[in-house]
C-alpha cells in the first residue's frame, strides 16, 4: 500500500507533468476530471500532512510558466483561477460563506457559461488594442498580440463614449464546435495533426509563432471580466460587461443576474439542459457576486477570489482502459474499429464502446489493447477515443498491451476487404449482399427523413434479414402480416402497424426517395437539389457526370458517387423493382416565377430559435427561393444563427448579404 508521503510525491510529479502538457504543449495527457480529482486528493493530503507540503506544490500555482518562444508579459494584476464546486452542496456552501462574511441574507450573482478555451488578457490604450497575453502562470503569460489581432471578433479599436484611458479586458478564446469538426476533417484529409478537442485546437492555434497560421484557424473571443482599469466603470459586474459590449467587445449572450443560491441552481440546470445544443464547449457555470463593492469586501485566497466559483458539469472527457476492439460494417461497406472499454460515466452516460474511426487514427494515437485512454462524449456525438494516457506511476507493473489488427475479410460476410482509394478506410465490396450493409441500408431507407417507416426499428430489421425474409430493400414491400407476426415480440397490433406503415411509405416525394437510397455523400439538401434539377428518375439515371456537376451542392466527388450508383446494373434493377412495388411521388413542383423570392438562392446556417433549419428552408422555398447547403458565388443571401461558422465567413468574403433570424422572419412576412 502506498504511503501518504509517497502518494503526495507521485501526485505532485503527475500534476506538474500534466500541467506542462496542458498549458505549454496544448496536448493534455489526462482529462480535466482526472486532473481535478488528483488536485483535490493532493490538497486533502497536504491538509492532513502539512509537514510534507512544499512551496513548489501544484496546489500553489495557477497554470504553467510562459513558453520561451514568446515574449513574456507580466500581468499588472494577477490572473487567478477559480475554485470549483462539483455538487449542489458545494455551491450552497459557497453561498453560505459569502452571505456569512457579508452578513446578508441574499446576494445577487452574475451567471455566465464557463467556456472551455484559453484565458487571455487584452490591453486597450485610448481604446486601441496594444497587447494580448495568455494567462500563463497567473503572474505572467505569453505575448500573443499578433495572433489575437487575426481573430475576427476582437475589436482592434473600441468605439463609443466613456472608454477608460487604459482598459484590460479578460476573456476566453475558443473554437466553436462545428468549426472544430471541420478543422479536424481537413486535418485528417491532409494528414496533419488532429486535435483531441476544441480547447486544444484553440490553444494550439493561439500559440502559433506564424500569425498567418492562426489567422486560418476559426478562433473566437468572449470577454468575461476586466483587470486593471484607469477610468470609471459601473458598480456591478454585469453592467461592466454590458459596457464592454457597447464598446465593441463580445460577451456571453447567456449572461444573467439572479438573486440567491436557489436561482443559481436553476440557471445551472437550464444551461445544463442546453449544453449539448450550444455552439461551443462549456464545462460549467461561473457564479460571481455581482456587486463590485461586495467583491472587494470578500477579497481573495491564495489562488482564487472568494466572490466567485465555478460549478462544474459532468465531465465530457474521462479516462478508462481499452479492453479490446470490434469491427463494424457500415452502410457503404466501411469497416470501422470500435473500442470496447471498461464502462465509465462520461457526461452523465455510461460508456462502454467508442469509435476509433479508421486504421490511420489508431496509428496516429499509437493505440494498443490494454492502454489507458481518454474517452470524449459531447452532446449527440458518438463517444470517441481521443488519446492514450500515460500510467500515473511509471514504476507500476505494465499492463499487457496487444496490437490492433484489421481483419483481412469482412467480419459480417467474409468477403475480401480492400483499402479505399483515399487510403484511410477499409471497405467490404460485397454491397447489399453483405448482411451488415443490407441492415444499415434498411435503417437509412426507413429513417424519418427518408421513407419514414414507423415501427421498423433495429431489432425488427435484424430479425427480417437474419430470417431471410428481406434480402433487398424491395422485399420490405412484399412482407405480409403473417410473416411479421411470426417474429419475436411482434404481436397482431404491432404487425398491423408496421404493415400499414409500409403501405404509407409507398407514397413519398422524389427528394425523399433519392435520399432514402443512401448514395454516398448525398444528404437531404443534395437530394432536394437533384430532384428540383432533374424532376424525374429517368432523367437522373441518364445524367452524365458533367450534368450532375451542374446541380447546386454537387461537386466532382459527389457527382462520381451518384454516377457510380446509377450506372450499376444491380442498383438499376433495384430502382425498377421499387417502382413496380408501388413507390410513387407527385410531380416535382418547379418554381413558377411569381414568388417574391424567385431567382434567389438562400443558405441557412447556425442554430435558429423559432424554427428548425428544415422549416426555414421550406418556408423560403414556398416563397419561390431555392435553398442550398453550401455557400457559393451563386448564393444571394445567408441566414446565420448562433454557431454559424465557415459559411458565414465565406459569405462575408464573397460580399454576400448575411441576415439574422429576425430579418428572416421579416422576409417570411410572419409565415410561422
């Protein structure tokens, strides 16, 4: 059994190493939850054994020393960290300490999402940005002025009245989620470094020695406080932030002021429910005493203010161990490695499986069975293994590690596996003759946005294929109630419901039918564009690659995928059989030319509050507009909601008008 003194030594060494990896190398070795747990354990041990506590302990530090590659900036006022609350009880204890010290019953708090990015300080002299620095070790940081100047929403010159002669603004630099996914997708395609999470990507981008590289990264800034100020500011934290906004600096649109700790708990619950839908990663909520005079009375402890606390959400990144790897076959034949993990709670959900993407990703991670790994789950994103974690104690007995070997034949049907032309993906070429691909194709075919066959769920699809009742998509429309009743858990009523759903599915739209076929990279928007362009199936089947490329949203790669599908004799036979089975759709309604938006091409991006993007696009088309999924020189207007990223930037670069949801509603003339 490890002695307390030995455990303290191991924890200090590990925390210092992890801190260096996190702050200096932008490449964390462990998830935040493990770092926080280790820090709290060390704090507890130091409290119990003060004779072994040392001045260089990580519990006495904030962040890490500044990088040598940048000029060092000494903060005129230290940039401290915040104490954390990991439960409602700890939040209530924080409020009790505040109210007791102030001798009041209720305190007003300012509530803000805790962005998971890189803390920076921006110095403005006479309203002009003169310096930007990272937090570093809290006393000094790196001079990243040139990189920060490239961030689109950082004001280089403040505007308005009563701007202090000197104003130090503190905030967080992040990369929004959608922009992060696109950044990693491009990196995988080009063989560049893939980032583990948006925070790493933001930190790595901000610390580029070449500001031109930083300029190409989708960084975004949000102000959350001020440091040194030479001039007058309002008397409350929330009003200070509103002043910053008036002068041209972005603040959190989710900021609220509440009265009392119960209201803080309500805010935490409300934002927690929205967490997965937010355009950026947050790992908690920061609660600050709103009155600046009360903040001054409360003061500070060594590492943090007494007037603020961060209430943390359940971790989205957690460490566990890789027990093995299974291989799944997808709808297009792609063979995906799936990690089998020691079950672990991630973002409130028990995770025992996670995607490993492909062979190149496994090689990049240096992953072997038996490794400790970081698993990430954010929102509806499939859990994924993002990195290998070094063992805490290097002297501990090593775990048996086993190399991961891809199968030479399809694990579902035994057909030969071949590496795709892009080099990263292994595929089974058996098509729908492979039961795994057939099952996946049926799931897509029956999905809500395709033919919407209610009741045709995964378990029923598994039985239909395994029992040999369905060997192609067309077989679905030749099932009878008796066959359905003969399956497990299929009674009379449920069998009748599925049968009736199959009858209803025969009546659809041309766009839904195209989407239901599962042609590679043909999503809803592309299917709709194909339907509007070709109007009928015969014209689509006869289209050349060049004609396909003339359709909005269809580039050379997608055109090749469509042509490969339509020219395949087996697919042609399938399409004929589906039509013979009674699948029909009304004639495609072409723009009559008399709508108020006729001749316009709109793109809707970001999150809308009053309607979904699909609803917005449908309303625009009802007024004569065409809609597309991507921005091009043909685009006439872009609707950008919160979270809009590269599409909005591309529109601005092409001088295409960008409107918000309010303007969209006015354009629709109240048709909600």
